[in-house]
C-alpha cells in the first residue's frame, strides 16, 4: 500500500513538472511571437549605413580557408555613433556573470534589445548586413531564433579583469553558424582597452585581432578557438554580438543544450526564461 502511495505521489509530482514546463513553453512562444510581430515597426527608420564595400572574391576565399576575418571602418560615422549611444544607455540593464577561470563580464540580451535598442536590432536584421555576411561565407544566412537571448546581444567588458577564456561558440542549430562582432567602444587609460580578441589559427599559432572601434569581425565560432583577454582598471569595451545561421531550425535537445550554455551569460534564469 505504501509503495502504491509513493508511486502516486511521484507520478503526480512529475505530472506537475511536465504541466508547468509545457505552460511556460507556450508562454515563451507567445512572447517571442509578439517580439517578432513588433520588430518591424520598432526598427523602422533605424537601418545602419555601411561604409564597407561588399566582400571581394579574395576575402571570401580567405574566409573559406580560415574562417576568421576582420574589416575596419564597417559603418559610417553617423551609424556607429547611433549604435554606440544605444549601447552606453543600455549599460545599466546588463546582467553581470562570473564563472571562475572561464568568464567575467556583462551582457544585455536579445529581448531587452527589443525594448530599448532599435538600432542594434535593426543592424542585426538589416538586409545590407545579412547580404554582406552571406557574400562573405558563400551561403545565404539569416538571424537565429527569437528564443535565443545570445542571437543579438551587447557584451560589456567594463570592470577590471573582465574576460572570457578559450572557447568555441558551440552550434546547436541544424545549419552552419557564424558569429559577428561589431566593436562599438574600445577605450582605456592607454588609449584602447587592454582586452584583446585572440584566436588560434589552423597552424596552431595565437593571433590577435584588431578590435578598435568600428571593426567588424566574422568567424565560424564552432570551428575557431578564441578568447578575450582581461581588461585593466578604467577600460571600457562594448561589442554588439550576433549569431547568423544557414538554417535556424533547432531540435528540442539542441534547445536544451543552448539554454545551458546561456547560463554563462544570463545566469540560471536562462534555463526557463
């Protein structure tokens, strides 16, 4: 009799968890649909003007050989100033995280950008940017899913010791995935931040990427080992981070793994929010 009661209690508890998860999933889907529906009006009039010319055949061939490139002066001065102003205003909304030996820094996620940073979202969804990256990688690409808080985010390195150690940007989607970083602010007492973006090349050497302001960096994060070295006192480095995919579909298992990864940026809330 006792065993039957215990089994019934366990079944009821599991049923309650399943119901709660299903309900929360439906709520998330509704919230993300609303984001997508509002986005067109939200970003209207905020399209960025590119100063960079379309990728040449030589640049695309270089990217195919080693999937990491950097382009200077990507935007016009006016467009860069607009994005920078949004990022600086959003600083108070960032979520700081610290994982010993791995990461320390702040992040403003995709959903918050939809409420406060129209130019940042417009840049990510802009046809000119999507076309530029598509030409570079040699395949049509598009934004990641609205459920992905890291699809489009602001990364803040604004306290001494902020960094992220060696890592890959693991791809949980069905297609190829590319990371793009637009460097909005890179300042420090010595002129620029002490923090450096470094990647390990195919020949095994560590290469420093120039991340002065208005640099646009694109790489295939699942294939390129990279890190950001620590900031010094008084440094301020802000990047607009974006994920582009050739196929933005994702499995249930992939979505669960992606949420676990996002806890490094948004805390445990990323598992259910």
